[in-house]
């Protein structure tokens, strides 16, 4: 891995399709390890999923589909209708998962 690099965490103050994320720079391997131990992730897809991507599995930047959002909201008991946007639905899901 080359340094400096970035690490990621969800949610955050930056917009992405389906939610938000935060990032910060790390200058060396020690800072990188400290960040990972502190709940940050090496890639944005890992941060979105909340778990590291196994080394043999490629990372993707795909945001959750509307169907996936609706399924997760249903599983969590979140009430919504067709007028709610994907961003808002993702925010409701993220908020419920934090609780």
C-alpha cells in the first residue's frame, strides 16, 4: 500500500448514492492500522458494508439498489412510501441501525 492514503467511515458529511460517508488521510502504516482499529475502513465499499472485503473478493462501489433499500427498510420496520427518495430512505435505515 502506498502512503499517504485515505480511510473511510459511514455515515459522514459527504454525499454518495444511497447515503453518506466520511474520509480522512493517513500518512503511514502505523496511522493506517490505528484508523482501521478505530472503526475506519480501507475502501469506501468496505465502509458502506461495515465490514472489510475479503482479499479474494473484489471491492465494488455499487450503491444499494432501491429494491435493496426497500427490503432492508421493511426488515427494520421502517414505514415509507414511494414519495421518499433513496437518500432519505438510506438515512432512515442508517439511523435505525445506529439505535
